[in-house]
C-alpha cells in the first residue's frame, strides 16, 4: 500500500426502521512490526427522526 495510514467507511441504508448504520474508521500500519491498528466509530438509526428544515439549499447540477 505504501502509506502509514488509511481510512475506511461502510454504510447500509434500507427503508426498514432501525436498520440504517454507518461505520467510519482509520487504519495505522506499522511496517516494522507488520501490524495494523484499527480504530472505528459506529452510528445507527433506531427510528425515523422528524425532518428539520435547515434553510440551506444547495444546487449541484449544471
């Protein structure tokens, strides 16, 4: 890989309540000991939150 650090993310989204999740992590490679340290955070959605209008509108089209 040639790098000492890496980032990984995994997500799953469905229409079923309580089954959406996101996992964000980072990897630290130690070539001297041939080891990898993995740290991560996980978020999950347990219900359907009420939408909130932030007032921000973004246009990403042409």
